[in-house]
C-alpha cells in the first residue's frame, strides 16, 4: 500500500511515444489536464518522447518525464535524435526509464496512446509488470489510424492485436463511429473480436478550452483584427501546405483577410528561410510565427483556419467553432484524408486534396470563400465533443478498482 493511498485520488500514468510531430503529446496533455481538473486529489504523469514537452504548460497535478527522443523519416523509418547513438540503445534506455518511472509512480491506471506495445515494443515489460499488479490498462486510439491495407500490415508486423487483447482492460477511441471505426478492418478470430468489442468505447472528440494565459504572452498585431490562421501542426510535414497558401496570396492580391502562419517547431530550416523571404515580399498580407504552445488563443480569434487536419487541430476547429479548409497529407499515412473527407461529408469543414491540383487560384478561391462557410456548430452531430467528459468518467470508475493478480487475460 502506498504511503498516501488512503488520502489520494486516482494516479494515472499516460504513455505517449511521440516519434514525430506534436499530436500524441497534445492529446495526452488534454487528457491529463482533464483528469486532474475534475478531481483535485488526482495525479497524472505523462511519459513522453517529445523533445519540446518542456515548452508546454500543464495543469497543477500533472507531471512529465521525457524519454530520449527518436525521429521519424518520410519513408517511415526511425533513428535516435542523437545520430551518434544506435536506435536499439535508445530503445533500451527508453524501456528502462519507462519501467522505473512506472514502478516509482505506482499508478492505479496506465493510459497508452496509440501504440499497444509502445515504440519498438518498449512498453511490453511495463505492461507485463503492471498486469501482474492489477493496474488497470487502457489503450487510447485517435479516431483514424490509417487506411485499411496499411493498418493491417503494420499491426500484423507489430503483433498489435495480440498485445491489445492480452493486456488491455478497455480501449477508448477518441472519436465517433459514424466518422470512422479504426479497428474495423483488422482481421481477428471471432473470439478475439468479441473480447475487443466488449472493451471498446467511442468517447467522442476531445473538447479544447482556452488554457490559463501565460504571463507576458504576446501575439502578432494581425491577431487584433480578422485573420486566417494557417497551422502546419508540428511543421515537420507542413511545407507543402504553407507553400500553397503563400502561392495563393502571391497570385491573388484581392484575398480579403490577412494570414497568420504558425510554422511549427519542426519545419526544416531551409524551407523556413525560403518562406520568410516570400512573406517579406507580401507586405504584411501574410505574417508568420514559429510556434505557439497556446495556439488555442489564436484559434479562438481566427475568422477561419487552414490546416492539414491532424487529430488535435480538428478537435480545436470543432471546439472553437471555426470555419476551416483542410488540406490533408496522404503520406506516409492517409489518416488525415480519411478524417477530413468524413468531416466534409457531414458538412463540418471544406477539403482541398492536393491530388486534385495545387493551382494557386484554387486555394485563393477557397480562401476568399472561407469567411462565408458554415460553422461546424450548425451541423448537429450528437456526442461530437464529449470525449474528455467520457474519459473522466471512466477514470473515476476504473482507477479505484485495481484487480490484484485476478486479471483475466485473453492470452496466457
């Protein structure tokens, strides 16, 4: 029994592998903040591989541990961020840090973001240890993982279905089944499929609110009036979107609203320099910032948003009821395209697919029309933004019910 067990609230460890971009960390941050905001006694610990985790603010009661970072290449391969360290050595170090951190924190529940076994299986020793102690294990999945053919190959290679069935008490999908069912395409034995279905909950999307305003926060002057926010997420794969928007402003001097581009911290330096030069020639019609860890403030003020359509940006567009143009990437995953096209089908956003042509005039036409688009709130989708409330309810229900060594596993 922990020394503080009698007086403490639930203790939740959140694993976020974070090999590329900001998506996993930002989702984990929203969940952790919601857990502690609903219970002043609750504690959450995020174990993350993000190299920029220290640039984010977290609610009181949320702590973080940073893992040695790895990088993901466009072809889907990985390497240690420190090029002098072999990847297998970095994975071994991450595995040890995760195990030691979990043992020291002694959580009631572990919530794993997206990867059932963790990056390169680094979570498996901790899952085995936690299962033996009756710690509740939850797998959290975004609404869309990838198109069926790619997902099946990836999960078969990783043994992900077996890991999911063996260890996890519940599976939370942070979305709605009417938009997408991320596990539907996976081949499973009928008995396994039935077990997974019993544990599966669609929570709805994770609503975002304005964070506590950072002291000394400054915003570009353009944000004082109507503007279009262009966000490339982490920026590592956002150059094509930024280029297309700039080309539209270069081709059409009559676009009515100025643009504020958030490059993202991982945008290539050479690409950034080229964009800065082009922005300078646009005489104030477009301005740019590198990164804003409180981008919710800009999102809430924008007259419209242009984005790629990653999970977190999509949640913010819905939460702040912003008109939006989504330009989803299709490599190395079609996740964004699947989400964007489903949302467009419901009337929530407008989508421009690059495969249909990148003419500057096409983007300019969409930018001109953006202020007159229908807001997402005009479309009635029951339960659309109920995710954080659903997560908080499940945490309260599960965290106090550790099951000792009586865990029932699908696989021995």
